[in-house]
C-alpha cells in the first residue's frame, strides 16, 4: 500500500469526551470516527486491524470444527417471547415495529435465532453435534456507552452456538472452546486470563470469561498466582451466598440435602429407586454418562458426598455407607483412584480429581453441571443442584469483600486482585433454550430429547481497544504484530528530491510485499518528523527509514516501535530482520 493512495487522518489532540487511553489513541490515529454515542465508523486503518482480529478468530474457529453462518441483525420479537427473554432482557434490547406494526428487535445476541434454526433442521442424534458461529454486528442499548469501541452500543461479536445429544458431549465442546479461546488470544498477542464467571442474562450453568488484564478494565478479577484459580468478583454477588454456607455447615450424610435453600432445586419422587442404574433410567440420563462425585469436608470430617450424572449398578445405600466409613480425611481423595475406590466406581469413569482443604471434587465437571443429588427422604431426589450455589466448590467463593492476600478458595496460596476487560465468554446453556423453544431430537432409542447447548462469544471490536490498553506509550499505539494494520512502514527521506531514495524505497517495498510482509510506503513527501509522529501514533511495529546518507553504505535505519533508537541495517538484510 502507498500512503498517498490510502486514507491517513491523524489528530494532535483527542476529543475532550474521550476517557481512556485506547479510545483517545484510536480517535487520534484515525482508526475510528464517532458517529453517535456508542456508535462508530471504522476507518480504513482501523478496519484493517479489525479484520486481522476477525481472521484469527475465524481461522481458529474453523480449525476447532465450528461452521460459519451469518444470521440477521433484525430478529422477530416473537422468538424472544418464546424463549422468555423478552421480559428479562430489559432496556439493553432495542425494540421497534415495522410498517405492519409487527414487533422486532436488533439482536444483542442470537440464541433464539439459532435455536429456531436447529429445531427446524435437526431431527436426529445422527446430525449432532453441530457448532455454528458467525462474526456479526450486535446492538445493545448500553446504559453508559463509553471507552470507545470497548463498550459500544453497536459492536462486532463472534458468537458461536453448539448443539449436542448429551451433556458429556457439550462438556467436550466446552473444553474444546476453552482451548480455542486460549489459542486465539495467545495468537493475537494479549496478556489474558480465563476466570470463572456468572452466566448473566444468557442463563445456564458452567461459564468462563476471558479477560485482558488492564487497569482500565471494568471488572475486578481475583486470582491465585500459585495456581490456576481465577474468578470474576461479580460472580459472588450474583450468587445467594447464604445457601453456599448453608450446606457445608451441616454435617450431613450422603443422600441428604436438607438445609439447601435454593429454590432452583426440583424435588422429584423416585419411588423404588435403589441403584444408580435405576436412578439413571428413571431420570432418562443416557447410560453413557459417567459417575461423578463431590465430597465436601467440614472440620476435618467428610460432611457430605453428592452423587450425580450416574452410571453403573452401585447401590445408592452402599455408596452412602462407604462414604461414611471409608472417608475420614480429604487426603484420602488426592487421586482419582482413591475417590473411585471409595465410591466403588471404575477409576476410568471419573474425570481429573482436584481437592483442597475444604472441598474435594471432580472440578472439571462439578463446576459446570446441573446435578442430581439425593434427598433426606427415601424415594426422593433433587435435580438442578449447582456447585457454589447449593454446595461449595473451589470455583465459586464469596469474593465480595476480598482483599489482596486473602487465602485462595482452592487452598493453594493467597489471592491477588487485578482489573480485567472481558473479551470472551463461554457458557454451558444446557437445555434452557431447547426446552423453552422445543428444539428436540430423536436419540438412538427413538426417544425425543431436548438438545444440550453451549454458546461462545468474543468481543471482536472490543479486542482492539483492549490490545491498545495493554500496548501503548506517550507517542501512541504499539500494535501486537499479528493485528497491526500494517506490519512495517517504509519512510523515505527526500522522496521527491532523490532518485536513489525513491528507487531504493520502491525496490524494498516490492521485495517485502512479495515476501508476504504487510507493508506501507509513505510516499506523501512529508518531513521526517511528521512521518515518524504519524506512524508512531498509528503504532506500526516496524519502521525502515531510507535516506541518501545510508544508501551510500547500502544501509537503511531500522527501528522497532518499542526500540529507543534506530540501527543501521544493510538493505539486503532487512527482510530477514523484520520477521
Ligand atoms: P460486559 O460484561 O462487558 O457488559 P457481557 O457479559 O454483557 O459484557 P456477553 O453477553 O458475554 O457480554 O457477550 C460476549 C462478548 O461480547 C463479551 O465478552 C464482550 O467481549 C463483547 N461485548 C459485550 N458487550 C459489548 C459492548 N457493549 N461493546 C463491545 N463489546 C461488547
Ligand atoms: Mg453487558
Ligand atoms: Mg460480563
Ligand atoms: Mg459476558
């Protein structure tokens, strides 16, 4: 690209209403223009960076097996009535009527539209699993749009939705997305952290957010530097904490959830059910699902074990007895084998077991599931139990008044606090939308079942602001190379005066372009100071200055955006130097 053909419009000062660094720099560098509150136009230079983020996201989603679609921005309000969110979503949902007086919304997210597609097109377990995603413009009428593209009203999101014939398969895809998001944010070049999260208005159970660490972040993150514990502090506020403590404080045997205050639990009559296999059959849980166990220890004694997602023919009472006799210390359960032995289960059927001083559990699943748990009456069980809400779990703790140095809930060290910008969010929706909207399929046995669903969002446009919050200095933006609008700029000194400079600059431009470097040649015939200030503000990671003096020695001046000064580099070696 030649700068004279491009559109470069930098500003000396940021508009006075710009609050944070990334917003000021994006406006000054001419990447975006404000059209209305929370509504921006993407200028060529900004759009180029945005597309780079989008392409990384798209490549990794495709690699992970998701399939791209594009859904409409405008959605019929009936779909939102059907899911029940028309009333719950609140004023962030922009509603309007068409000329026929029909109600519509502009999509803030697309669970309803995709579930409507799935219920019409997916009939059989043979068509599952499927993961559809899109990169699409969303609208949320944010009460306080601010920080430029970081909290816009109109913004670009990657949103994916997966459909499954079993919960196990949803968990598999959830882990797949966790790994995919980790790859995406690593490739982009962000310093980020995955944290346990609340599920907000989207609903469902298991959830993680991916946060870019930055002081200007709107979320408080508590994390343990010595382990992988990390949680959004707002998570605790979303939970009825009293119920979390309600269970642990009562030393109750397995099969007992007496004292659980949660109204979300559903008590079900399970007459004559004596074994796990019978319970699984009664609840219509596919037999392929695994045995999982949670053991909660209180004051050095195991207080409660909770059984869920069951398989096998173990006597429920037998497990209860084994639990009470065999389990005295949490250390007994340091391994999957130990926990499996205590429950008479096949070790292979248990996932990785983590434990802390207080809680021992199969963390990978326990934190994400709607569990089946026993009741304190014969012939009754509860469904819909939830780690953290109905019993304690290491992923969820009361963090409301947390200060740095408090013990980490996983018992592995002390907590540190930081601010984060939420750039990604993954959820296990379970059957919430499928049940509300009738998205069912026929399983192997010809029985109708609701589809298990997951959803996965990335704030594509927000990432640009977040990346700049992490990478800037007093001169401007410092782009991570993977998402820089251009990787390298060639600044010729004396473009109109020196044939040698012009020829050398053009030759280098051609050579680098052919080598696959995304390069821009500044042929605007500006003074060096003007050129340098522009490119430093725009944040191009590599700069090469070509002038008559260096050319005599066959060299050019190279300066990386973070370098304090320039280095003379032989022109022939430049291509290798910038990679
Ligand atoms: P926040 O907590 O910041 O309001 P959210 O939890 O409401 O975000 P989600 O519903 O999880 O957002 O949407 C998925 C992703 O979309 C978020 O992780 C975030 O990166 C991005 N996003 C959400 N709201 C905005 C916004 N107003 N402007 C830009 N990006 C946004
Ligand atoms: Mg929000
Ligand atoms: Mg959020
Ligand atoms: Mg979120």
